[in-house]
C-alpha cells in the first residue's frame, strides 16, 4: 500500500507539530481536534480540517491518534462508531498516544477482526522532538504493517524501532518512563546528598558522569537540576499519568517494581502538591523538602 | 615535595595491582598485607615488603591504605601507634579505601594536628581498572596536597578529579554507589517487566538506550543481565558494604534517599540469600524472584 | 418500607452464607449464582433460585450483590438491562462487594436518577463472620436508606456502621485493607528480625502486645505466623485485589501511601510466586525469603 | 544477693523519675547526671548525689544507666575506668538505655569477664510511665540475674518481662519501635486517605478499631492525630534515634525490613524538617504534605 491520506486525531502540543510534519512530507492530512484553533493551525500548515473524529477516521489510508489517555483512545477507536469500524479494510490505524499495553492489545484484536492493521507507536523526545521530527518511536505490531507505516512514521521521528508484537511499543514506552523517573529521582537524591555534605554537585557530577553511575539524565538534566531550573521539558503531570500506566501494566503481569513504585509515589506527591506543570526533574524539589532543605 | 618512598597497606584484589603500578611508575613501594603471599607478590613486582603495618607507615613520603572498611582504616591510621602518629610531618597520607565520609574527616583532622596532609581518594573502575591503571579516583582534601599527590594518583588512575575538601572523595563515592545501585535495579525491573509482557529485552534496550532512559548500566551491563551472566565485576557483598556507608552518611546529614534505601534493602537481601559473590547486576535475580519468574 | 423480598446475586464463599442468614431471618431471598450448585444450596436453605441475574434483580424490595470485583458489579448493576434499570423505584440496591469507591459513587448516581436508593456496604470478618452472621459492615449512603436497610444488614453482620455518604463504605474498607496489610507485614518483619537475633518471638510478642506496638494482628495472627501456619483466613489473592483498589483509590485523590504501596508490592509478589491461596499472613514467608531464611 | 545500694547514671526525663521511684521503694540511690540540677532533684527526693560517674558506679550492689545512645553507654561502662571495671564482682549492671543489641552483647561479655552480671533492660511507656512506675521493661540476660534484679526493676515498671539472653531486651525494644513507627505511619496514611475521600476519620476509626485493622495506635493515638495535636508523648527525635538502631540491627543480621526502612526514612525526614520535638504521630503532617494537603 502506498499511503496518501492520513487522518490525524489529537492536534495538541505533540500531535499538532507531528501532523504538520506529515504535511511537509507530502501526505494529505485530515486533522481533528476538540478545540477548533488547533485544526485551523493544521489547515494553515497545508492540511485539511475535519469537523468530527469520524470524519478524520473514515476511509483513510492511515489513521493516527495522539490522545491524552487510554479511555480517550478507547472511545475514539473502539465501538460501533469508532475509528476501527469506520476504517477501510486493508488500511492502518496507528495509535501514537501513551496508553496501557492492554489497550494496545485490545485495539489490535479489534482491528484484526475488521481487517485493519493496528500499530501502537508511542513516542519519546518531547515537544522539541515533535517539532523537529526527531522523535523516538517505539512500534508494536505485525512486521508488514510496520513496513507499510514506515514512511509515515519516519516523517515524524528520527528513530523508528519495531520492538515486537501488538502492545510492545507501549510496553517499551512504559519501561522508558520507569527508567527515566527512577534515574531522575536517583540524581535528585545524589544532588541533595552531595550538597548536604558540602560538596559542589557540578564538580561531583563531572567526576561521576563517565563511570557506571553515568546516565543521560546526569549528562543532560543534572545541570539544570543543580540550577533549580524546572522549566519543562517533560511535565510532572504527564510523567505521573505514564507512571500510572506503568504500575497498572506491572500489576497486570504480576511484576514487582519496587523502585518504579516509589518513583511513582514521589511523582504523584509532586503533582498533588500542585507542581504538575514543572519539569519532571522537579523531583529534586521534593527530595530537598524531605531533607528539610531548599526553597 | 618530590615523592620517592610510598608505604602501601592493603595489597588485596585492588591494592595489589595498584601498588604494582606505583612500582612500575618508579616509586619505591614498601607494602604490607596480613597474608604474606600478597607481600611476596609485590616484592616479585619490584617492591619491598614490610613485616608490620607500622613498618610500611613509618617515615614515608606518602602512605596509602586500601582496606576493607572504616574500622580497618581507623585502626590502621588513628591512635598512638597509628599511621598518622608514625608519619613524618610534611608527608602525605592517602586513604583510597571506601569508608564513611565522617571517617575521612576524622583522619584529616587528626593529620592536621600532626602536620600530615591527608587525602581521601576512593576509586571506581574495579579490578580491571586497578590492573590497567585506569581507575577513576575521586579526591577530597587540600588543593596543595592533591597537587603533591597527583603523580602518585595518576600512576594508578586514568581520571583523577579533585572533588572538594576532606571527605568529599568519600561523599562522591557514596553518591556513585547510590546511582549505580539504583540504575542497576531500575534496569532489572525494566527487563523483568519487558519479558513478562513478551517483549525481547535486547530489542527494547536498543530502542531505549539513546534516549533519556539511557545509562551506562543499560549500555554496558544490560546485555550480560539479559543473559543472566552475573560473573563479577563488582560483587554484591562489596556494593552492600558501600550502601551501608551511603545510608549512614545520608542519615548523618538528614537526607532522605528513598530510592537509595530501597536499593540498599534489595542488595542486602541478595547478600543475605547467599549471593554476595555474584555481580551486583544479580539484582535481576531478585527482581525475577519477586515476580515469581526465572530460576 | 418494610422489606420482604431480597434478590441476592453472588452466592460464593461469602455471599452463600450471607444469603442463608437472610433466609434464617425470615426474608424471602431469591438468589442467583453462575454455578448452579450454589443456587441449589440456597434453595435447600429455604431460599428461591433465579435462573438469571435479571430474575434476581427485577422488582425486589432490596437487591444485594456480592461479586468479585468492580467490573462484575458494573456489569450487573449498570446499563440498560442492569439491576438498577430493573429495580422498582423506591427499592434499595446494596452492593456488598469490595470495589473502588469511584464505582460505588457511580452506582449511587445511577440509582438516584432512577429513584433507587443505593448503599455500598462492604464487609470484613471473613468466611467465619459470614457464616456466623458477625460480619463488620461499613455502609456508605443516605441515612434514610441506611435506616431502611438496617434489618437486612443486621441479619448478616454483628456490627453495622454508617460511615458516610455514597462511596464511604468502600473508602473505609480500603483503609481497612491498608491497615491490615501494613500491620501483617510489620509483624512479619518483626518476627524475622527477632528470630534472626535469636529471640523467641512468642515471648517477645507477649512483651510487646500490651504497649503501643500492640495490634489485632499481633494478638490474633502472630501465634499462627510464628507456627508458619498460613491456612486462610483471608487469602493473599483477595487481599492483593483489594490493595489494587486501595492504590488506585489513593491515586484518584492524589494521596501518597508509601507504606501501603510497599505492602501492596509485597502482597503482589506473593501472589506472583503462586501463593495466592495462602493466608495473607504468608507475608512472613516473603520476609524470610528476603532475609535468606526459612523454607 | 539482697540489693541495698543502687548507682544510677543518667537522671534525665526518664532516668530522674525512675531513680526517684527507686528511692521511694527503699533503695539507697546514688545518682549522677552531667547537669547538677538533676542530681539535686534526686537528693531532694531522698537520694544521694555523686560528683562523677565513677563515684556512682564504684562498689554498688547494682549500677543502672539510662543514657541517650550507644556511644554514651559504651563510654560509661567499658574501658579501664568504666563502670564494669569499677564494679564489685557479684554485683549487677543494668543498662536501661535504648542501644544497639550488639552493644548490649558487648556489655554482657565484658561483665562476664569481670564477674559482673549484666542485663539490658530498655523500657517503653514514656515519661508518664517513668513517673508513675508503670514502664514496660524488656529484659535480656541470665535468668538468675533477672531474678536478683527483679525488685529493683519492679520498683520502676508495671511489667517486667524476661525476653531472652543478653541483647534480647534491646532486640525486643527495636522490634517495638519498628511496630510502633509502622503502625503510626499506617494510621497517618489511612487518615489522609479517608479525609481526601471526604470521609470523617473519627467515624471511620470507630468502624475499623474492632477488626483486624485495629491497633493500640488506632485506639490511643488516632483521636489526637485527627485533631492534629502533636504534643509529645514520644518525640520524633527519639523515635528517629531508635529507628537508626533498628535499621543497623537489622543490617547486622541480614534481615530485610522494607516497611521499617520506609518508616525510618519518613521519621528522618520529619526530624530533618525541624519537627524533632513533635510527637511521633506528626508523621501525619508529612503524609499530608506528600498529598498536597493540610497546613
């Protein structure tokens, strides 16, 4: 299948620039978003607007969703009037939202019953990656469907990795959020520990970065953490949502994630304290608070 | 001061090759170890043997200790017959063991009272780094003493970083052990989570490694973890000891380290289960056991 | 309203004897269960059997459900053919299952729209309490509905406490499961700690029971724990399910429950290890395993 | 041995009234404290004052210490001029401080070498118990020594339980502090959880108290917790110290205490935040803070 028309539902901070990149790559993009302003921006970029989700979804070569959470995706895709029911047999549905692996599996099963190929293709790389088209995309689904979808995915991402069968993309994304949250919190604990002992954390990080203690968080985020600059980046509220997916997905398969759970509790506390709009590195704030320091 | 003679106490797995590298670099090394075989090996390498710790310590340009734990170092260095009492004023004492920051500070204070410069200079990089002279050395102490000691330290290490005043080397080492333990455990949790969902962890790690979830542990240790190869490397028993230093040093300054504490509990459990001689990546074993998987 | 006919859906280990106690108290009980054998047992006890859930639910004075989990209750009660749609205006629906507080609130809202009073009335006290009619019942809902339902509830329970508005019964039940799980785990940790130090835990528990360390778990469960008798009682699998409700209900309101979360992880590990049918005091097994002891 | 003269070192909040109770019971008490005012108060109560610890310790039938921490006790009792060296063979030394089990064992070994019976006899029951002579005393040591000491101990305590050999008293005390801290924190989490769901915690506690969720903390402390009355009682700073003993004693024997460790971290955080002088039930403050509630 050669892909011409792409229906795109969810034109928010991430979805908007992703859809615009599809337009730039020459696809005929028909986009829908609840707030009309986002749709207009897509039209200005050269796409077309849809008045309803069903209009974006019906009879396209590919339908893409980029929605906040599992229930939004289920509402959009499943059921009698859902995207999978409206899709042309032989077409593709790609959910790029971050949702539960079990939701991705359910979408794939529903698609299979209707002859629609389904991929779960969540992303990492943040707003900047969406704008620049350099997202990392973790794809789960059948190899032929991944091959068909590749031109579309590569128009949005710098790295497209097929990580396994249906749900695998979401599983890998959940693992990504586990590792990221835990590493950020570990760096936060280390920074507070170092400062409380009177050690300059910047000097210490320089000494630590090259060894087995090193991490992308230490390299790329520790400097702003030391400065207490918590401009997002990746907001706590979103990371909190994703850690909810992680903990329930771990529970689904009976896997203990002691560190993941603690990190999820701390991220939840930050959000409960009203810091959902700070960068997830604001875990450092909480680490300081728990040590009677800072602020 | 130009350094000629170096007393070296503690010629074990790490200390033996470190002392041999000093010999190779042209220093006159007088070494002591409880087991005579280790002393003989130093003599074969071109060093001299001492019959007692005091003989190694008395009247040297530099005295170095590489001992198992804080009490060993305190017994060697402090007190009336200790290394600091035997040291020549103007000489240097460098403790390269991993001990409590508070012990390092006590050594420095005792040295100051006797006119002896004291450095805490713990290392990372393991047995291989000790043999190849490529250790990372984190140094705490006065800048002039660090400058004086640099030729000696550079004969043993590939990276020598002066991270702050007395105790700072040990503080940074403790932070290193925090970050390493937490990252290993996070990767272990991620691997079990991925496998339980039927995702090939090697493929997933490939997708994760380049992003913010990336770490030295993911790059360098995850492959052997996936293979369940727990050949040390860095043994659980030693990491457990170091995490004891971390948790008490955190307590000393009132810093909460929720992830560090959980990682310390898990490492302690591995050791209690009799796995002290496995590599610290064996945290994966425990993660599997807590999920009813593996073995 | 004087209550004559009670529809009862879910005649399992708990529901079966509860329904039988209603029969004994003189109510006309029409019961349904998926497995016919349970229905027959109710008939032998003097009740009537229903062939379908709708038959038990339609047009009764009171409908009671005692089902495994939130989705079961939602399926039974909500929707066009659900119990609330079939209920006579002015009648009562009492869900005695342990489900999410949010589910209880949704049931109450749906009932309100149809003129049906809804109570959430989960129980504690286990199989024995169900048989002996001595359950503790925590009731959420409107005071008049609680007053109306009291004769029915008191036929099944020794203690009936109205703890607040709709959902409050489930909230208190979740708090009950939090406190119970944490106390069991704390006693497990204490027993292993005492034994590892060579102290007879029975003697120690005698010394501890009267003070601020005392608890119902210490009084009633520690003796069998010390004997490693994990005959249920309250099975791990059920407590695990309830702790899932707890953690998601805590997340719903942004409340951090660090101990509750750890206890939930440990209970989940026990279940993943295949011990779901042991009593929840089997947390002691896991505590021993994590200390390299026992078995 | 019939006991006449008792040396008593450490006449603080606990030790002062304990020594006074000994005077009341007819013993000849010779007391020492660093601050003279405390000694004078003992003299007013009918005791005698000592100018130095050694004066209180030398040649008494029984010597009792009630000191802040392990190093204080070691300094007082061990070494050439210490209480055990000054004690008459055949006399008793009773340490009633809360210290590490390992310290108690070391005292007992040192006493044995000198023919002095040694008991570890830490207490619970707080300042009020000390004044009223109703402390719970957990005693470790040889049965004959416990029998000999009983009249002295019963002058201070309402319950005197011989829990095992040397160190057992301290071990049981550590278990007591584990159970107490965990139960307080669990009740704190439950209260915040209930309130966040709009449930009146007082009503809920009434419903929970009689079941398996019940505890002495729920009965005796929850009411003041709900009122946010954190008047000590048992101060966080002391509980924090005792939890340090617990965690190191658990580490000494390789026992994992996941809940104990989390509770210790939280208590440490409270102290680090400057709340060391509040009652340990102030864990509720922290639970609220982590949920963005309260204050």
